[in-house]
């Protein structure tokens, strides 16, 4: 994570000013490269092909900036998903295993794509950059990072890259998700369904979904809000949309058959 922070220090001049589309792409590519070197990713070609085909079917209709989106499955059983500027979307295998149909994962991907389209992740990085740079400079200029306490501080600062979105950001991404999946021919009911699955698991097994709730504020009102938005869509249109497919169930079965995920350190 120290390398991630050093990378952000290199773009300190972006703080407090507008980030161009090209700068967003460069920032995202650099960040994704660092992330991919430090977290376990699923390397199964069929799983990666499926999630990228599904994700691209949504992203190419949601974002008209010509960004090439890339989707990764993180080899972790905790429930989480996050977006990096420039169109890099990560979803934990633990989230996939909690889904019951195609529309639920599509809703998650549509939501994370919404964060990229609305540039929420760029705004997060700008807001947190100064704090991250402060930790980085302390590491570079002193020996403080040799201590366990400092290592914890670095992890906390690095985690701020994916800090909790505001409730307004989440509402905007939810609305984007509904629009995005409908455009892709997928039923938006998977969005509130996924929220209900996560809320139920928070009651039964809070540890399994802590990562999600730490970065995505989620309460019952989001279920009501998304269901109300879906109710405004023409029922004739909704009847034409896909909820599930055999290909999706085959994909999920393949995810379930993966070797055990590495233990979280």
C-alpha cells in the first residue's frame, strides 16, 4: 500500500483543481496497477471472461467517454466491490457467491460503473490525497514506517482511497445502476434484492459483510428508494428484461468450485 501512496504523491498537483479525462485515465491505470500487485485476483480465464463480457455490456451503454472498462474478481470471501477512476471495477468472489441470479451481480456492476461515470472515485481521491501524502512523506523522510503502529497507520490511510461514499453519492450511483442495467436489457430488481441479501446477512453474520458496509452506506431506505424508482419504469419494458440465465448460473458454479481463497492478513 505504501507504493500506492507514493503514486498518489506524484499527482499531488491535481488536489484542489479539476482532473481532466486524460488525467483520470492515467490516475486509474496507475492505481489499478498497484492494486493488482497487492491483492489476490482470480486468474480463472472463464470467470474473468464472463465478468468482463457482462460488465462491458453495461459500461459501453452507460459511459459515452470511450473508456475501456476492465473488471476483476478479487479472490476474497468478504463481500465487497469498488471502482477506480478510469473504469477499473473490482468485485469480490464472496459477493458473487451471495447472489442468486444475474440481475443482482449486474446491479452491483452497474452501481460501480455509476461511481465512475459520476466521477465519485476521482473526488474521493482528491479529498484524501493530502492525508495520504502526509503519511507517505513521513515514511520516506523518517524511519517511522519500521514500527507496527506506523504500518497500521499506512493501512488506514491507504484504505481511505476506498473510503465510505456519501449517501448522496450512493443514491446517485443507485439511480445510475437502474438506468445502466435497463439499457443493457437486464431487470433492475436485482439492485434492491442485493441490498436485502446484504442487510439480512448483516444480521446473521456481520463479519462477512463488514467490508461492504464500511465503504457503501446501506440502510433499508435504499431498498425502498430503488424499488420506488423501478416502479416508475413502464411495466411493458420491465417484462422484456432478463433476470437470470443459465450462463450466469454456470459462471457462479465455477466461482463456487474455485480453490479456497487465501486467508486475509
